[in-house]
C-alpha cells in the first residue's frame, strides 16, 4: 500500500490493545526509584521492542491517562547521555511521534525549559556541563581560541589538542573562554536518530510522515516532496521486482506511543 500521505497523529486509529495499557496496578514505588515504568527493566525493553517488526511499520496512539505512558518505551529514559535513550530505536520513534502530536496540537511550548519572552529570555544556561551537539551554532574564532587549534610542525596540518567534539564544544571551550553554552529553548530541532538507533528508526514510517508534514506546512505546491524512491531514498529498501519502488504493507497492530 502507499506510504502515509498524512503526518497527523490524530488521523491514526487508537491501538487495538489500548485497554491492556490502562489502569495498571504497579504496586508501591521503590524507595529512591529513578525510573517509574511498567517495563520492569532495560532488558525487558529490548525483549519487547526489539527488533523493529518490519519496514514501514507505524506507531499507534494509546488513550492518554496517568498510567498509559508508563507502559511505553519512553518510561525507561534517563538523563544519562550514554543511557538507553541514545541506543534503543523505540525511544527515538516515540519522541518523534510525540513531536508530531505537539505540532498538530499547537503545544510546542511543552519543550520550553525556561521562561520565554516577555517573561524571560528563553535561554537555558548549561553551566559548563556537557550537552548534546546535534544542532549548534558557534563562532569560528571561538573554536580557534578554545580548541587549542595549531599547525602540527611535523605534518603541517591544522590540528587540535581536544578530541571529544561534543564535550569540547559544549563544556571545555566555554569554560576556557569564560562563556557558558546557552540553549535557545524555542529553537526546536528534530534529531532523527543516534547511530545505534538507525536500523530500527529506518524501519518506521517516520520519514514519510515528515515528508507529508513539509508538503502540508512548508513546501510550495511546485516544490512538493515525492514518495520515497522518486527523489532519493528516505530509509526504505529498493527491490528490482519490475514494479518500481517497493513498500511494505500496513498492519493494524504495531507499537504504541
């Protein structure tokens, strides 16, 4: 069947097993628990949501209440920059579906971590702490001044005394220059996936949904983006079966978000 022509989560059916995700009796919360989840462990997360079921699968919503979220992959996420949030594809997929839902509902303010104008400047000060580097703007002269860039006397090549780009740019260089890294909380960017999440994410229909979004909200009629395969691949597998671009069929029961 054709890839989805709509990006809106509201046009998806509710997950057929929705009732099974509602009103769990979780029992008492362990003392000092850092994770409140119906998924008992990270191991159970991998058993339940890995591997991705098939290419082109979609995620279906659950009825929103106080417990349904705790039955989904995102309930296992932590602030740990090396944790499951950068490794498991299902957490990324759920975050993308949540973003599309917040775009549709006009509730992007949920991503703002601080007061925005006129109540504040909308900036979040990282206080020289390491942070994600997937979308960043820096001055070239700051990089040169803070990264120890110099010409190697043996090779003649430009090199640096710093080798961990994320830590260097978000923590080390700001500390060396005496200027903290700031996050503009209203500048919202969707990062598709980390390396370990690539295979699973490319088996979802998310890129098709983003294509439908830009066609609906951004691209002029003369610049509409075509289905995968017509203007370069968008994460699908091409098979020379005599019928052109190959797509997996849809099914009803996939994964909740």
